[in-house]
C-alpha cells in the first residue's frame, strides 16, 4: 500500500451536502461526531469547504433545484473524491420518488461509491458505510 | 553550511514542524478530552499533512503566483523566527542588534499571508474572512507590540534577544515583577488571537464562513498553510517563554522545567479555546483597544517606574 493511500485512509475529511433531505439524515451524520461515536478517533472530521474534502456525504432525494449544484460541487472537489449516499432518499428516492420535483436519486447525477440505506440510517450504519468505503480503497 | 543545517534541520524547519505537529495533536486531544471524547491518534497531523500533499491542487483562475506564494512565505517566516529564537536560546551571544524587531515583524507575516492568499482566491466568503482578519490584525498587533516592549525597558533598552535572555538569567524572570506579569497577561490574550483560536477565530469561523480565507485552498498549498499554523502553535508560546520566562535551557533537569512551561502555556491557550464561545469582530476590537491596550500601557509605565 502506498504512503499516500495509507494517509488518506486515516484522515478522511467529510463534506456534507443536503440535496433536499428532510434534515433527519443530516442530524444522524452530525451524531457520528458526538462523544458517543466520536469519529475523530479515526481522523474523520467534518469540513466546511468542498476544496478540503475527501468524502462527500449526500443526503436527500436531489431536488431539481439542487441537482446542478450537486454536479458543480462534485466537479469543484479536488480528486480523489468519494461520494457516499446517506439515507434511503439518496439511494433510491424513498418516499419522494414519485414527486414532481425529483431529479435524483444521487447516482443519476454523480457517481456514488457507497450506499447507506435507512430512514434515517443509524450512526452505526453510517460508520459501517464509511468503513466499507475505506476497505474498498486501493 | 552550518546556517543551512540550522535553518532546515535543527532548530529550523524539521524540528519546528515535528514539535508543531505534536502540539497540534495535543490541541485536538485535549479538546476531545474536554468534550468527553477519545480524540485522534498521535500521528494524526502527519496523516493529514501527507494526505493533503497527495490531493489534487486547484488554483483559482488568474491568481497563480500569489495564491501559491502566500502559504510558502508564511511557512518560511515561521521557520526563520523559530531558528532565530532557538539559536539565541542555545547560544545567547548569537543574534544581532534589533533581532527582536525582526522577530515581531516576521510573526505578523503568517496573518498577512493569510490575508493575501484569501484575497486572491476570489471567493466571497474568503473576502469576508480577509476583511475580518485585517480588523483582527489591527486590533491585536498594537497591544502585542506595546507589551513586548516591557522586557526591553526592564533590560535597559536593549533590543537584542540575547541581552534580554542573559538579563533574565542574572536578575530574575520578567514575569516575576508587576509590570512583567501584566504584560505577560496582555501577550497571552494577543497570542490567542494570533493563533486564531476561539474566542478570536472570527476570520475562520467554521460555522459561518467555512474557514474564511482558506476556503479555496486545496492539496499542497492547504497542507503548507496548515503546517505553518501548527508551527506557530510551537513558535508563539516559545517566544512568550523566551521574553518573559527566561527561555528553555537544555542543561540537565532544566529541560523538563522548560517543557513544563511550554505545556502550561499551550494548555492554557487550548483550555480558553474550548471553554469559550466566539465573539463578534467589533467586540474583539473593543476588547483589544479599550481593554488590553490600556493594560499594556500601564505595564509600560510600571516598567519605567521600575516595579
Ligand atoms: S431517508 Fe428518511 S430521514 Fe433521510 S432524508 Fe429521506 S426521508 Fe429524511
């Protein structure tokens, strides 16, 4: 394993994008950073700018308003960037799938590396998803 | 060749960077412990640094030279300050007349580099952060320099770092006198702002303007900015120890006492950081101009009287 990859695996910076979620998934993501789960143990932290990010966590069903912005953000990110779809909405559209303003789900707009289903997924499930992503990296 | 070794290995770049990374880990770990978390492993800053080196570097259109030069100048100036202070600490006869003033100048360069780098990145949030950084710089720089002249007055008007140090070794530490203690308190408030730590992290304000000037930085330039910030975490407390607490001497047991001094100051700064909310920029300006500056002037007057 190269040094670069090893460092990347131990220092994942998350960028969180809400593409029209009901805000519940977002709360669960923030929950991962609380004392109970403390993702900083593994070097994972939340950053505010997409330019600093290694992993983009997308929640929500991607509304028509959000779709071009999601695409833009993905293009603005420094490579390598990985995308995690958090929540049933992001994976498949969930309860919003038949609605008129749906442009998603996420993998219709940008390539997705890991899907985490659940409405909302528990923090354990999100951590599991990130671990799966890390073990996929080569 | 000697000066090259001095600058690059010890006590320059590599030494300062290593301790700076350790200090940054200490910062994150202590923050985590205060918040009842476990916190990152010791090598976390190194992982972050190497990872950032491996990422793609994105440079905004039309800003090439300055955008990349800003972090480098920040890193170089911090390294020079560290080299100068440690050289004088180990061999007090080294240095030149006026190196105190050079140090004070060089210590503002990281902030100025941040201002320039943020300004050329052409991002509205970055420019907001830049304007706040300029105001913050204006507010803390005045009391910082006034307070730094208390040791100069007490040592009989010498502006040579070596003289200040030997004077303390012979006549007792500056912090032991009233004027020195007051100036020390002022300087502590100023380094909190110089490090851009809560309550004075207004320019970076992660929750409102997303890291401000750093928002467009990615990859290697971001790594260099972060590294210079970590090194500042080592250099600024070191400078304060040097000016007010007689530096660190490397003879036998004294070195433990020196490390304790450093950890005390660093721990204090971090504890203030984790237990306070962020203030607004106008509150910070008022605090420094109407609170800290008069205190520093009182310290100067006391120093002239000889207390
Ligand atoms: S998956 Fe459920 S919790 Fe998450 S955004 Fe959709 S509806 Fe809300």
